[in-house]
C-alpha cells in the first residue's frame, strides 16, 4: 500500500514536472517570437524605405559604422542583401518552431525550412565578407566572436538539412533548434546589451571603444548561453528526473523574464527611436 502510494506520488511529481517544463518552453517561445517580430518590424520599417527609396546609397543615412562606402560596390551590395535577408530569416524562424504548423502544413514547413537554411548560409557569408573587409566595432574579440557565429550557422545549417533529408527527424529537430539559436545570436546580443544598460547602466562596458569585460562575455554569450540553455532543456526533457525538469523550467523561466526586460529595453531604447 505504502509502496503503491509512493509510486503514484512519484508519477504525479514527474507528470507535474513535465507540464511545468513544457509551460516554461512555451512561454520562452512566445516571448522569443514576439521579440523577434518586433526586431523584424524595425528592420523592415527602418531599412526598407531607405533601400527601396534610395538604393544602396540609402545606407549612408543609417547609424551603421560603415553603411554606404563609396566605391565599395561588393560591400554595399553585401550589406543591402544582408539586411533584406534578415527580414526573411528572423521573421520566418519562429514559424518553423510551431508544432501545429509543422503537423498541419508539412509542405510549408519544408519550403520555409529550405529557404531559411539557404538564406541563413548566404547572409552569414555576406556577414563574414563584411566583417573581414570592413571590420566591426568592438575590436578583435567582437571580430572573432561574430565570425564564429557565422561559421556555426553554416555548420549547423548543413547538419540540420542533412538529417532532414535522411528523415532522421529527432536529430533534425535538435540541430534545427541549435541553428535557430545561432541565427538568433544577433538578436540575443541586442536584447542582452539593452537589458544590461537598463539594469546596471552599462557596468563593464567602455562606450568610447565599445570594449570591456561585459562585452567580451556578451560577444560570445550571444550564442553560447542560448546553446547551453537549449542543451539543458533537451537533456531535462529526455531524462526521467523530475528535479532536473523543474530545475530546467526554473532556468528557462528566469531567462525568459530577463528576455522580456531586454526586449522592452531594445524596443524602446534602440529600435522604435530609429523608425
Ligand atoms: C544570420 C543571422 C543574422 C541576422 C538576422 C543579422 C541581421 C543584421 C541586422 C538587422 C543588421 C543591422 C544592424 C541594426 O540595425 O541593428 C546587421 C548588421 C551587420 N551584420 Fe548581421 N545578421 C546576422 C548574422 C551576421 C553574421 C554571422 C555576421 C558576420 C559574420 C554579420 C555581420 C554584420 C555586419 C558587419 C553588420 C553591419 C553593422 C555592424 O558593423 O554592426 N551578421 N545584421
């Protein structure tokens, strides 16, 4: 009797932890989708009229350190392409993660997935070209970190696609999620930066040189922290420990709360004022 009671208590605990973990993941997804679509809205509303109204020369009217560079046709084209593609991949990425869309519209998922992978690879090549020919603010650490992100995007895109073609759906799902995290790194960077300015005023950031310990952390953290949290989530989800699931749900909950603050700060302090 006692044994049966403790078994059913354990089962109820496990059931509760599975539920809490899936609620935390769903909350993270909703916040991410809303935050990324706000970013897409900004990119479209800010760069769209400049590029379509004035062509590549419109890049001269942006805050970018090297927007339009006279005589550098390849660089200007790469940047214009990079910005327009950002709209497709950041806008489409969250749609790929919605299970109902995958189940009800598999052809749409496949079509958008192929577009997403191709565009992510092409825009990373354009980004790598820009960084290596024009440089980037934040010095050599930023240079290395964003180059690493570009290389990870290309690598993860190839792996996710290969698993999809081989119909190894579980592996495909995992690598597609990793790809989503590294593609979203530029967005995590912006909300992380604005979260930090809003909550600490910018401790560990030298705003003159755009270097400093916090930025060193953020340049790499923009991809490594989301990847680490994803691995913790996947292991907790697959494991049988309810404590592990509760802990992962707590971690995702804290990260999601921080993201809400970062999205608010980036929207109000960075994106809306530019439109
Ligand atoms: C694939 C995901 C990526 C997306 C969605 C993306 C999106 C963007 C956006 C929206 C901007 C305009 C900046 C702003 O207004 O805030 C930008 C600028 C830029 N991106 Fe990307 N980007 C991605 C990946 C990369 C990668 C992997 C690299 C380099 C390896 C890169 C290099 C650059 C450069 C050099 C600029 C010019 C401005 C600057 O120096 O910050 N991007 N990107």
